[in-house]
C-alpha cells in the first residue's frame, strides 16, 4: 500500500558504506532508514573470500555482509528491502520514491549506491548475456564445470574471477589489453602459478561467437592490439571483468559529478554539492574502491549528517 514515511536520515544502499553509515547514525539516535536496493549487501555478495578486511584473515564476502546487516539492525537502524527509483533533492525534506510505492521524506540523505559492473558494449555480448556471457563468476561459474572459459580484464576482479573459475573449468584464458596486470601482486602470483590459466596479453575482444539453437557461446574473437592479428579462443563461458561504474543514475542531473560519473564530495568530507546530501563508498571514490575505505566513508557520512542536522536544530 502506498504510504509516506519521514526519517531524519535516509541511507540508500546496503554495501559496506551504507551499513556503516547505518551503525553510526543509529548510535547517534537518528533512527535511520536504510533501503537495500536490488543487491542486498552490495558487491561483496558476489565474491568468495575477502582477505583484506581488518580483523578477518579470511571471511566470505556474503557472510561479512550478513554480519554488517545484523550489526546495523542491532544498533537500531531500520533496514528495508526496497529500491529507490527516483530522488528529488531540489527541496527539503528530500523525497525518495521507492518501487514498493512507499515515499520516503528525509532531512538528510546518505547516498551509498556503490558501483555496477561495466560491459564491453558489443552487440554479441548483449545477445549472449545470461547464455554464456556473465559478469559474475561466483554466480555462474558452476555452469562451466568441465568446460573452457575466457575472462577479460586485468584488475583484481578479473584475476579473482579467473582463479575462482579454475575450480570448475578445464582451462581459463585471461585476455588483457596490455602486457601487465593492475591486480595486486599477491593475486598475480597466484594466477601465474595456476596450471589451468593461460594469459593472452595485448588483446582486445571484438566479438563473442556462438550458436542460436541452443543459444550459447562457442568462442571469443580476440585481436592483437598492435598487429591486428585475430585469434578465436574456444570457450563455453565469457566473463567480463573490466571494472565497475558508479551507480549515480539517481542523482546525475542533481549533484555535481566528476571522473566519469562519480559523485563529487568536498575534500576530506562526504558533503556533496547539495547541503544535507552526503555520499560515501564506491559511488564517490574513483581511486581506492575497497570495502574498508567504503566503510570508512560510511562512517564519515553519518558523522557529517549528524553535524549537519545538529547545526539546524
Ligand atoms: P556496493 O557494495 O557497491 O553496494 C551498493 C549498494 O547500493 C547495493 O546494496 C545496492 O543494492 C544499493 N543500491 C544501488 N542503487 C540503489 C537504489 N536505487 N536504491 C536502493 N539501493 C540501491 N574490496 C575489498 O576491499 N576486498 C575484496 O576482497 C574485494 N573483492 C571484490 C570482489 C568483487 C567481485 C568485486 C566486484 C568487488 C570487490 N571489492 C573488494 C570491492 C568492494 O566490494 C567495494 O569497494 C565495496 O563493496 C563498495 O561498497 P559500497 O558500500 O560503496 O557499495
Ligand atoms: P579495475 O581495477 O578498474 O580494473 C579494470 C581492468 O579492466 C583493467 O585492467 C583495465 O585495463 C580493464 N579494462 C577496462 N576497460 C576495458 C575495456 N573496455 N576492454 C578491455 N579491458 C578493459 O576494476 P576491478 O578489477 O573491478 O576492481 C575495482 C576495484 O575493486 C579496485 O579498486 C580493486 O582493487 C577492488 N577490488 C579489490 C579486490 C581485492 O582486494 N581482493 C578484489 C576485487 C576488486 P587497464 O589495466 O589497461 O586499464
């Protein structure tokens, strides 16, 4: 049923930034409402082991995010399964329209909508999405048991995806457009040592090849970036791991953005170009993009929101 609910602080997003903002603003007695979005727990729910969350040598990404949600709830935050489809920041209280029909009004908003996987933008990639083309090895890797797969990308995500896929696939070819990876050295080391992995350096992917009936992938067409030489790499699965773009769609015409869509915040704070609107995590960070930095910014956003509201009271 359509209803309108008012809150002092509305937090949009349930990754490390959103949940940390919820913990801090709940402890500041601001009774925050957090709307989770389509990916409760955020990006870490599509990975396996996280080895750089302080205090945990190994923790599974989805488990960590369940713990963060429980923590936010235990501190008194209201965590709601819903999706914000539009946001009006032109006047206060700010208004957010949710898919459920609920309208939220808020004195302050913390944006923590994170980032989403980037795609190559090829028509053939679009055609086979869900039928051999994926951006999530954790979600889809199991389907490629005993088959060959290709991963494209050279960052931490691509290397992690490639290593994870070696649990299922007979061979994993990593295609990268340069001759060195940007992934952490420890990850590169594991990749280079894995006998199931082959790397195709200095190649781009021009096309995903496959069949109509059944709809499925049979190979990717790779091109040497300097010589132009073409290599078709046989595979049943093609995993795109070329980074993530900030999820700033909700605010792109309302807030100042920079670096290709990241929400701009004042240096050393989470204040955006509209007073009372704060941004944290991957949505605003084109440099670090880690769980721990996102959580740190979530904390900052809650403290910034608290001070902003106290200044008004
Ligand atoms: P996200 O985790 O991106 O969460 C965004 C949230 O916003 C989601 O809950 C989504 O549902 C919600 N949302 C979006 N739009 C809306 C809307 N309109 N309405 C409501 N909610 C919305 N970092 C590490 O430090 N260590 C790692 O080992 C590590 N491994 C990774 C592995 C993979 C495969 C990936 C993809 C990333 C990894 N990262 C890792 C990076 C880390 O996951 C991110 O830096 C971190 O999750 C960002 O947190 P965030 O809170 O900013 O946003
Ligand atoms: P990323 O670090 O931005 O790397 C993206 C990779 O894709 C780069 O190697 C890039 O090539 C390549 N690429 C980009 N566009 C391309 C295109 N159109 N065609 C072909 N290749 C393309 O992204 P990410 O790996 O998703 O990582 C995002 C953030 O999350 C990073 O900060 C990362 O540290 C973090 N993360 C951390 C962990 C961890 O700590 N274990 C795990 C996963 C992610 P170039 O190198 O040539 O630019």
